[in-house]
C-alpha cells in the first residue's frame, strides 16, 4: 500500500507542530537543563515520523497501528506541555495546545477514513 505521506494533511500539520514545539522549548529557562525541552522535541518529531512510517507500510492495518501510535505521542506531548506550563516554563500554551488539538483531529479523521475502507491490500 504505497502512500505519498507528504500529501497527507495530518503529516503536514504535524511538521508545523514540530516547528512550534521547537520555538516554544527554545525559550525554556536554563534550569531545565534541556530535559523537558529535549523530551518535547523528541516526542514532537516522532509524530510526523510515525505517520510517514505508517504510510509506507504495505497494509492498511499497519498504517492504522502507526496512526494509533501517533495519537499516543500527541497525548504525551500534550501532557509535557501541561507540565511545562505548571513549571512556569511557558506562559501561553494556547497556540501549542490548538496545534496539538488540530493534529489530533486530523489523525483521528485519517484513522476513521482508513477504517471505513472496505478493501485492504494487506
């Protein structure tokens, strides 16, 4: 099942999310020692990577599994954002929270559309 992952709206939006996470975490205080910032960056980078990897898999079932993993990563990133906010590392989380929510909806929509397909190559 060949897919052009760069054409997926969920993938493109998740790349935008990576850029925003990088911008936000770049401003974290030195007291973080890069720990939470690094974790947030790794988690964010894993989202489009996981979507792309799933899109390259030979079966719809495997793609769905990767989309489930991307959803889990989005939940982890949202949790990390809440922790960063609680620690006072970031004041306004509205833009980042909105992006996470948007990507979550896109991944859910893609998942739903793949589940509704009646034929599977794998």
